[in-house]
């Protein structure tokens, strides 16, 4: 057993002081007057007052009762609160903090306040002590009383934290986000969170006050927009008055002098445009989208122009995007939309480029045993044909990128890691990585075609294997995928998107892929095909699409980029092969409630079916080890007395596992029943993994247009016997009849 180190009683203050010292050392030029004053005032506090303040800062909320602030290592609270109040770090409760106060209040104190309010009322108090806290709170908020005066009469004193904007700015300088996570320091000291894997010296994320303030403003806006979204759902009638002030605010935001700020500003404007569009405020949405920079705001603008019948503006904007696209996805959208709307004969061309690509993709038959595991099914298909097949997706390319540029990303003195807890360089998502290291990156890209490229990669993999990072994950067959990728990648004469006729040696087809990731990591770090196939020193990449799946535009962009680089990359659609002799187990559970993680199964009914014939049944009540709620007993007819002497799930687990072996798991709303069975097996430390078929989903697919797809209504529709609804075996038996109907249609496809 690992023995965790014991932390000093003042560990939280030590962590906080470590953070403040880091900020003072690295961000002196970026400190606002209010932040500098906050730091100076904090240093003047006595140590116990510092301890108490940090304790409060590490707890939720901003309102506290003195009765809940006693800590053994700090001592008496009253003189410390007075010291903090005099320094301006806390204040007595005011009307502005009342919303936080109500959230903080216990039911007992709320009832106490209502009793104090009663003498001020002209009519009787419409509340009872037996009411729930939300009911009491609703009653309190309707009363015309002086709540601050009543709160002052309580035996405990309430105070509220102050100067939080200055503190949040200090947090932001350290963490790069408004929400701090001081628990990282504790996890580090306990040996749970590793630090110092990459470097020990850190450069500041900002060096100028104006840049830091704008970045902080944009970070605060992110949180404010989340609150605004909730507000709009609650007050849709006030949408225009809530959204309009934001337009003036974003117009005052500087455009930004760094790629990161340009990106963040653009994201906020796009989010505001989406909110305005959702509220049908289309002119306002367009104004926000115009403030954004590039894709996807450009797509929304085009679609809004078309929606409003402004075809001239729509066409002009599309032509601009085609001439100077900001990214592959933007060009693909513009090209596709232009072809469908403005090219001769386009009215008959209703399918988008994405739909056409998916429609034209070849179909591969895969056994339905792989339902829900499309990639595994196609891997098995190609392995049977002699291929080495891997589920690679994004991680393959992220691992290659991370290992090839490991030093520049994590270890270089100028790498964009700004504190010991960061695991992903900020200049990747924010932009600027390529510009910062362009000469080195281009040199390393040429090495991808060198004879010793595999040796270089293997050395990096060996040196850094297992180091925690936020780019990719390590796994045992990573080298088995990466080394053939380097060895068998084709050679390309294209560089930076242009034909190279200078006679220079051809670069590896990997180079344009990694170059694009370095230049715009956000857009080129996802969407890569699911599978890597290797055979006869040839590589193939396949994007797998099961029935009902759609191709996304960023997936299409990655496929085109891989093909342009010289790789064989394509889409393959799966078609489930229905074996007429397939074994199914149709199962139904009755439970104590709706949550598989906490509720328990009280009855299982299962029917084993093959070729339309029932081979066997399995049925048992189960003792859940807890009381069955009365509403469940009313629904199912299963009482606590009926399960008192029933077996537990552990008692029947082996027998059920044997009954299910080799079959497809079928249920009406399979996610529910499968989740409960999996959770019950997990409690017995048994791994449960089966292909699933949901009769709700498949009845909708093969028998569309019905008014209801509940089991009861379907049984009525198709005259299926269901005499004892909400008992497991009866429901499973009826569901088996639905399976017959589904298979009759599936075998015709």
C-alpha cells in the first residue's frame, strides 16, 4: 500500500503563498493597480488572518457565517474577521450579497428567519416547518420585509468576501483561466499529481499589461456567456435587451495583438451570434458574426444571407471565402454551398458534398455481433484478409506530432508552458507555435524522409514514454503503429500547398500533415480516420461509418488532406450482416429506480431466441438489499415480501452469464437494461461486454410513422400478447416478438 506524505497544518496557506510569489516574480509588469494593492494588503495581514482568508477562498460561495469558520490550527475567529474587514477583504452582508446568502442558508436558519419576519407581516405566514427548503425559500422571497435587519438578529454573523476581481486576475495570470484549481498543489504534495516532467524554468504567458487585461476580459466573458445562455432560457422575452449591450462591449474589445487573443475574441463573438440566432434576432446575430474572425462564423453569415433571401450578398461572401479561405473546412463549406445554390443545374443537386461522399463510399458487410463496435468489426474484417489493423484515429497523429516536436513543445526554454502544472503548450491552441519555431520545425519536417527517421522517433518514444501530457495517450502498441507510419509513408514533392519543381528531394507525405498541425493545431488535431491498415508495406486509412452515421466536414477535410499528401484514405460504410441462425437473448429488468449506478435490479426475465424460435427462458426475482419504493411496487406488483427470500444478483451471476454467452443482447430501450445488467456484474467484479440491439431504435427504423414506440403501444399495434406488463419475463417475451418483426424487415434490406 502506498503511504501518502502528511501535509503541514498550514499547507493551504503555503500553496497560496507559492502561487502569489510565482505571480509577483513572473508578472510584475502585468499587475493592475488593484492586483498590486491586493498583494500588498495581504502581506500586511497577520498569519492567522491570512490562514482564515485562504480557508474562505478555498470554499464554495462568497458568503460565510462566523459559526462555520472555526479551524483548530487558526483559533478564535472574531478578531481575525475584524482584521480582514478592516483590510477590506470581507464586509458585512449587504443587499448585493443576498442572492449568495440564500444559497448558503440551511433550512433551520431559514425557518428561524421566517419566525423573525412573522411579526412584521400584515397577514399570516404561509409556510410550515415541515415544508422543504425550496418551498420555504420561495415563501421567504415573496415577503416585504427588511431581510438585512432580520439577518443581523441571528446569533451568527454573516460576512461576504470582497475584492474578488483583483484576486481572480491573479489566479488568471497563474492558471491562464478564471477558475483556479488550488487542489493541484495539494495533489502534487501528496505525490498524486506529477510536476517537473518537462522543465523547471517558466516564462510568463503575458509580458504587457494591456494584453493581460484583454485576455482576462475575454476569459471573464466566457463565464458570463454561460450565465447569459441560462438567463435567455429563463427570460426569452428579454433576449434583445440582454444581448444588445454585448455588441457595444465586443466592439470596444481590441482586435488583439497575439493569435491567442484573436482566437478568443473570435470565439466569444461567434458564441454571441449563436445566442442571438437562437432567439431569432437575426440582424444582431449578423452583427456578432461580422465581429468574429473566419470560420465557423463565416458559414453562419452565408446561411443567414440565404435564409433572408439576400442572394447577392450571399454569393459575394461565398466568392470571398473561396478566394481566401481561413481553413480547409471553410473552403469545403463554401465550395459545396456555392455548387448547390449558384451553379447551373444546382436545383436538382440536393445532396451536399458530404452526403454525396458518404453515399458513394463502398459498403463492407460486417457481422452484427459488432453492433455498437463498428471499428472493431471492420478491424476483424481486414485482419481476416491478412492486414495489420489498428484503431488509430486522432491519437496516432497527435502522438507523432508530440514525439517529433517534443523538445519544442515541452522542454525548450521558450516553450509555452507557463507553470509546473501545465501539460499542453498554450501556443498550440492559441496559435503561434509554428511562427515561434518555424526554422526548427521545417528542418525537422525534412528529417521525416531521412533514412534514420524511425530511429529518431524510437529514441523519443523511449526517452519520454509514460510522461503525462495533454496531447496524446500512451499505449502498448503505439510503436507498432508509429514506426510503419514513418517507414511506409509515401514521398511528396508538395510543400506548403505548392508544387516544388526545384529538384529538391521529395519530403515525406507526413510533412504537410504535421506542418498543418503546427500552423493551426485547433483545426488539424481532430477528424483523422478511424483505422490504420498495413499490408505489403502499404498504408491505408479508413473512416468507418455505421448505418445512420454522418460524415462531418472536419473529417472530410482530413481525408482530403491525407489524399493530397499521397496517402490512401477513404470512407467505408458498414452493412450489418444478419445471420438467420444468430443467437439472441431478449432481456428485461425491473428495478428499484432509474439509475443503474445506484439503483438495483429486482427481477430479470430473458428469452433465448434463434431462427425465430424460443429455445429457453430465464426468470428470477432478486433481493436488491434495500427497500423497494412504493411507486415501483405499484408499477410492477413486486413487493418487499416477494423478494425477501429471493437470491441476490451475485447468487445468479454465473448462471445468467452462461445464459447470455455467445448471443446478441436485445431489449426494448437496450441502454437501460444493458446498463443495469452491466452495473450488477461490475459489483461482482465481472466484466460484461455484449453486442446490443435495441428494439425501440429498430422499430423506429423499420416501422416508421407510428404514434408511439412504447412496448405497450407496439404490442397493441401488432397484436402481440402482453398480459402482465412491467413483469420482466412477460415484457421480454413480448419484446422477442418485436425482434421477429425487425429481423423480417432487416433480412430484406
